[in-house]
C-alpha cells in the first residue's frame, strides 16, 4: 500500500489522557465502586519464619460492621491450578490462608472484611495472633545458593592468565522496592460464579489467567478491568497474594470487596528488585582490547519461587570479548518473591560491568569512551547474528560532544568548585528488543471517528497517546478523531505491558488493524461508481484528515463519512495482528549516559549536577513522552545509585524502612538538568513500526555513570549501591 502521510507519529503530543489525570477523572483500581461494596484489610505476620499457633478473632468480630475475618482456620482452600507462561516464576506460588506456616515477615495471614474501611482497619488491629517463631535466613551474603545457570564461550581462565591487565572486582546492589505512587488495589465482585476485578495491573490477560488458575475457573469467567495505572515499574506484572484475598473475601461475604494495600504493606508480600552480589573479572591486552570476562552472580529469591531477571545479556553481548563465563545462582531466603523492576537484571549487570570497565580504563590510562570503542562488536558475540541496528559509536560521539566530555581532566580528584569535588562519568546500557504476538481491534464509525482497542496498559509511558498517534496516521485521521481504549480483558490480547514491548508489539498490531481498515475503505471507494475515486488504482489513494484522495491529484477524493453514508454502512471494522517475524538479527536498544556530580567529601554528600542520555531506540513515536521516559529513567538511576535501599533486620526478617520517610527516593531537589538525545532513524527488523523499545534502556547504565563520576570526583571507588554518605566518609 501507498505510504501514509506521517502527521501524528513523531509529534510531541501532550498525553491524550492528561486532562483526565490532572482533574482527577482518571479512575484507578481503588476508585471503582460497586453496589454494596465492603472493605477488606489484610493482617500481616509479625514474625519472619515459623508457625501460627493461635488466632483470636473474637474482639475483631465483636466490632459492629465486621462481616468476617478469614484466616487459615476458616478460609476455604483454593484450587491453585497451574498457570503456564510468564505469570509466575518457577516454584509454587504462595497459597493464601492455606496453612499455619509463616514463610516471611509481613506475610498476609488474615483478612478482615467490614462495611467501612475504618472498621476493617480497626478490626485488623484487634486480631490476636500467636506464633512459634524460628530465626529466618534473610541475608544474601551468608546464605547458601542454588544450582547455577551457566554460560561459557572461549577459555576465559586461560585468557585471564595471559592477559596484560587483570582485574577482579566485587560489586553489591541493594534490594529496591518499586514505590509507585498508586498502591496495589483490587475491587472484586462475583456475579453467578463469574469474577470481575478492577485491578492494578500491567498485564490484563496475565492477571485474568492467574486468577482463573487460582480459583479453578475458565479464563472467560474472569474479567479484569484496569484503565489506569499510577506507576508500576514492573511491580504490577503479576497478581500478588492480596489480590487473591480480595476475590476470596468477596466470594465469602457475597458482596463486592475493595482491598487497598497501605504504603507499608507494599514492602511486604509484593515484589522488589532483588539484591545482588556480582563478581566480575576482566582481562585485557595493553591496548584495552578485552580478552576475557567472567561473571559470578548471586541474587535473592524466596524459598517458594525462583525468580530470575535478565542478568546475563549485558555480560554476554555488550562487548566483543572472545572468552566469557557466567555463573549465576539464586539464593533462596525466607523472604517474599522478587519481581521485575525497570531494566530488570540489566540495570544490575550494567552497574557491575560498566563500573568494571571504568576501573579498567583507569588502570590502562585510557579514556572510558575510547575503551568502549575498542571493544565494540560488529556482530552479537553471543549468537553471532548481525545487529538489526546498533549505533553505539554514534551515541558515544554525539554524547561526548554535547556533554563536553573531552574537556575533563582524566585524573580523579582534579576538579574543585569551592568545597565540592567535581567529577564526570559515563556508562553504556542495552536492553533486548523483545516483541510478542499482539492483537488489536479497530472500528470506524459513520461520523468519521475511530475506536481502537487492545487490552494493554498505560502505567505512565503514554500508551494511550502513542497508540492514538499510530492509529491516526494509519487511518488517515486527525488525532482528535481517534480514541484508543485499553485495560479490559474483553478486548483483544496484546503482550504484557512490560519489557519495553508495548510500543513495538502493540503499536504494530494497531498499525496493522488500521491499515487493513483503511485498505477496506479504499477498496470500497474505488469500486463504487458514485465515488470520485471510482476506477483509481487503490495503491494511488492516500488518506489524510479523514479524506481519501488520489496522491497526485489531491482535489479528487471524498471523506470516510461520505463513503460510509453512501454505502449505507454504519461502521467499518478490522482486526490488527502483530506476529514477530523472528528474523535472524540481534535486536537491542542502546543507551549511553553521561553524568556530572559534585561531592562534598567532608560530609559525604553527593549532588548530581547534570546528566545526558543518548539513545539508539529506533523510531521515536512521541519525543515529549520519550523525554518523560528518559528523565524518569535517569531519576530512577539516581535513586538506585545514591538513595534506594530496602533494609532488612536479619534477626527477624523485618523490613525496617517500609515507608517513604526512611526508604529514600529522589525528590525534585535531587534532580538537576537532565537532557536526552535520540538518534534519528528506525529499526524495521524489530517490529513493523520501527521502534525498538525505550522504557528500560533509559534506566540501564545510569547508576554506573553516577558511580564512575563519584570515583572521578573523589578518587574513591565505592563498589556497593547505594553510595551513601557513610561509605564516602
Ligand atoms: Mo517492566 S520491569 O517489564 O515493567
């Protein structure tokens, strides 16, 4: 078909849902209501491991308005059928209220249902639980690990022995919690054995499949509705036990139930980025050509599920290293199961690898950018496949120029501004461009407006807006004539909203459906004797602003509206599909982050002065939303590098900073000028739409850029995140 004019794609459109959000009309899970709705509050375990010996609910049940208190003593057992696929990690998910065992501190062990939230909260505090407690094992650094996942190419040990320069370094990263603005929330209602949940989720059909499996229902007996998500960063990619408890409670009291976790509860029994120990050895020749790299990694997981994020890619494919080994072990602990968090695995691996590269550059007296250029591969070193696009050389050149990188004095501790030591650092990031089969549905109404649907989510990146832009261009409609709808399991299933897959996969499905519908309209017009387009070759017709016309003769044409009116149709419909072509290419998004910090060495204070990200992410559908992602990714990296740390008291497994006063996240005052540059172009090998995915790669490599800048400022190499004041003193 003739290429469509691109009017919306590439434009810095403001979010189409911006007004709904800023006026409070956007409805998040907890905003939903239902007739007869009652409230549930979860009771969490006060020990880290052991058994519940008694539960006394007398006082709670005596409170007027309390409908029930469900515990393992009176709750019905649920089927917990298998749910193959990505929805849960290997292992056996936590079965709520099934037995007297406590597996981690803060495990949900009871749920109180009452007619008001206040009553439910009060009653939850009146539930008396006694335990037989055992000491939990929650310390990654001392616990035993599982069978490793390994990778090997070349003979790394031999290459290390003969290397001119050898480094052996150990890095540590803290456990992090996602801390999205919106808490996890569920409103659950049963109608004749069918379950509807208004649920915070990044994966509508994943949530549907999981609830169906847990309750032993056919999938179509569960409906999941989630039109808005107030941030998630990966934490809403699965249903947590409390979501199941809401549905169970609703069934037991036979009324719709609302269950919202408190900020504190978000730290217990929902996922987190696992803490890691990451040991890396590098070997290089005298010119900085890497000859070997070995990686030994240990990561937290729970005892009941083995969670694994993509820790391996970076170590395998970022540099052209002939000999690589990886040995990756999960460490089962008495903790809840971790989950994906923005740049899952990659952000952790990049911290270790990109810090080690900076240490090597210093050892060799080479510029860190130059060191990376000397190790830039021509093909994917893991698969041997050509890259679809990999434009890191351009990223380095553009970034270094824009940042003023080469003005730096390479010597650490060489630049001062009053009491502040000034340093700059850089690091590289990559994230696989996965794409997964996705479906969409398009309807054009007689009034010339279109509704496009796919059951994806918008946790903040701007799915509503981006899909509207893609659809508008593919249909030849103005943006205001297109409405994109998402967040309902009755809509066609796309890939889960994660892994930076939404724009490439869902966008391609939307584009496909819209192009099909446009083609149908054009075919109708050129065959209709009464149409001004009668007899024109379909390939010569384009559509813009809702009007079909001959490309080289714009005066000849008609609108969708007149076409539909004359042909007596009230609508045209089409199904869009995206199926990955599985082309033999290595597909990744890339980033290079430059950072400048100021460190007051006497106080151990680190202030970020400016950052620049340069991105090779294929086509950018909306530069304004891309900036919002890039800035958010950099801010997340500032948190990872300098602030965020979930602290566990290993004596009883309690998370001691389970609140936003003690768990530090960056605030406005921590954030300097942040700039983003996107290389122009597209990657048509990843997905039809030309985009490679953006949301994760903007976060990968940010923390090491900052850590490297702290080293350059101070001459001190801190090999543990976050870099805190006491580490620098
Ligand atoms: Mo992302 S960590 O897949 O939300």
